[in-house]
C-alpha cells in the first residue's frame, strides 16, 4: 500500500502478533488487520512454528447459548463491555485486552479455558451484527449473552437456573446435583 | 495501636497504593481502570502526580484507597468458601461479572 504510515504498519503487526499469540485463526487476522495474507501467513508460521489450520470458522450462534460456553461468553462480554465503556479503545484492542483478562480470571480461579480467542472475536461480531445480545437475568440482574430473537422478559441465566440437560459426564452430574440443592435451599 | 503507629501504617498503605496505581496506569491504562475500578478522569489525575505530591498525599491521616463495593451480594460471593468446585466457579464468575457491570455503568 503506497503512502502507508510506518507507525500504523507497526501497530498492525503488533496487533496481529498478539492475536496469533492468543491463538486467533488466520481469518481473524485478515479481518482485523490491513496486512497482506502473505505477511500474515509468514507471521503466523514464525510465531507458532506451523501453518495455520485450514477450513472455515465455526459460524453458528448455537455454541454461545449452550450452558457452560454461555457462562464463559457472558463473563468475557462483561469484561469487554467494561473496557469499551471506561476507555477509548478500538474494538480489536478491547477484544485482546478483554481476552487477556478473561484468561487471567480462568487461571486465578483454576477454571478450564472454554472460550478460545477466535470464539471471543466471533462473539463480539455476532453482538455487533445483533445476532446475539446481552440481557439481564430476571433473577440476579447480571447480563448474559442470548439470541436476539429469544424472549428476554422471562430470561433466567445459566447460573440461577441450571438446565437439566447440562452436560452428561459424572462430574457434570455431581455439579448439577449440588446446584439444584443450593437453589432449593434459597 | 498507638495513634503515631496507626498514622505510619496509613502512610505506608497510601504510598504503596498510590505508587502501584500510578505504575499500573502508566503501563496499560485501560487495564488499570478495570483493575482499579476508577474512571479515566481519576486515572489521569493519579498519572500526573509528582513523587512529592504522592508523598504529601500519602502522609494524610486518611486512607486514599476505598472499599470497592458496598453491595452485599458481591461481598457474599467473594467471601464464600465453597467446597463444591462448580459452585465456587460460579460464584467467582458472578462476582467478576457484577463488578465489571457496575464499573461499566458508572462510566
């Protein structure tokens, strides 16, 4: 690109580097930076030591409304929304910072990382496109991710009400039983 | 605790807090706002403090850091000791979300 600022270029490379380090797929880099595909490929290989995975990104909103992913997606969106509202940030920088804070939450609370960088990015795009939105739970008032066309006035979040079909593993069963007991105690 | 000793402890806490806050703000402001729970306006004020000013503020008889929330729900969530892993996971997530949402609303 003719007349392109060197500083802008450096910023783009830094962004792309951070995104790759956090595990973003090539499609994310192509959308969020103005770098050429060839440079992005080289950068990807240099950082990860392998070629990027091929194939399309997961496209459906379904994943984000299943129980455990929804909790993680909602936590990420709370952090993202907080950063966007308190600071003047470009969307992609806010996604990077929010994702780092999300990873930090998982490691300090010994949680498995459920939301990948690519999914987190996808989530923000779905919300921008109004395919998903954040809605306050009618019981606890915390904002959770839900489909835009789902009814909000009776919405109860996955923490207040754990669906009976959430997970099929032994661990998940034990977790569910404990939660039902807690819910009944209140 | 004698008054002089108390004042000395306050001074030390203030100094540690102010220096840490300033360092965080200079390193990564958006992240610092999130961690400290302050507005950009306050962050700029703290960022611009000279060492002399920090020493002067720290030497006050009042603490310069404040409890972050007066919300009973958040206190219950962060103080609860759950044996059950998934329940403690949920409390942690909910507390983090409530704090983020509160800060976003205040901005």
